[in-house]
C-alpha cells in the first residue's frame, strides 16, 4: 500500500514538471521576461509632445461573433475576419481625439493589414497610414511563423523617429505579448516606448482610453 502511494506521488510530481516545461519552454520560442505595467502621467504627455517615441496602439473593440480565418488569405476580404463593433469605432474616434487634444505630434503611422486595424487607423488618424505585413495578427501563428515578425517589431521599436514626431504602430495584443510579455488591454490602449537601452527601445508607460480625460483635465 505504502509503495503504491509512493509511485502515485512520483507520477504526480513528474506530471507537474512536464506541464511546467510545456508552458515555459516552447521549442524555438524565446519566453519574454516578467513585465511590470506603469500608467502614463501628465509628464508623460509633456514628453510625447516633444516627439521621439514609438506608440504601440491596440485596435478598438471587435465583434467576436465569428473567428478570423487562418491562414488569412486576402487581408482585404473583411468577410473572413473579426471586425470592429460600433463601440470599437466610437472608441477609436475618442482615442484620436485624445491625441489631438493632447497635441501629440504623429508622424509615421504603420498598421497591420487586417480590416479592424485599418479601420481603427482611419477613425483615429485619417487615411495617411501605411500597411505593414509584419504587424499581422500573430495569435494563430506557430513559433516559427512569429520569429521574423518579432524581429521586425523590434526594428520598428528601435528605428530612429523623425524629429518632433512620434511613430504609431497600430496592431494587435498577441504580437506585443510575444515580445515583452504584456498583453495590451483594454482595446485602444497606447503602449509608449522610448528609444534607449540595450535593446534599442525601452517601455515607458501605458495610456489606456479611460486615462485620457484625467490627464487632459485642467488643474484648478
């Protein structure tokens, strides 16, 4: 009886080890370090007004009544994708208004090819943006498929920004989660990066949609 219990205990411990290994060591995929989120402040907005930052913006709320087709195929075929909901469209208009009221200069705007990200860009900033395939939604991809996109995202975060402007990357939560271990939420949040540090970029703060009003409120 005692020996049977010992065998069961050894099997249980081995099982836990296998599960832990599966969760943290996917073959060929680098696990990002632990992430600590910080909220943007009025001082953060003041820094953004001077330019030189990269702003990773997640698209608006989506209608989850259908799934994205994968592989994507034609990114212009919106019938195969999850699209913005009416609330998501309203959210992106509000985010664009926040940028304008905060007087944040926006230069280069690079956008994922999917319909929901392109529509988010138009609602927030207008039609002056460029679609970049490497920002494609990565949630359905294998680790090998993600590797070149992660390398491209690192380059976009580290590449010099035009003086007096900020670069906007309008894309998806899984992409950034794979790179820095932070799943951007809620939708419409801005993740702010400065261009410094060993990696060539450094996380500064997050600006969720609900924070705009507080940061823009006139102090008594």
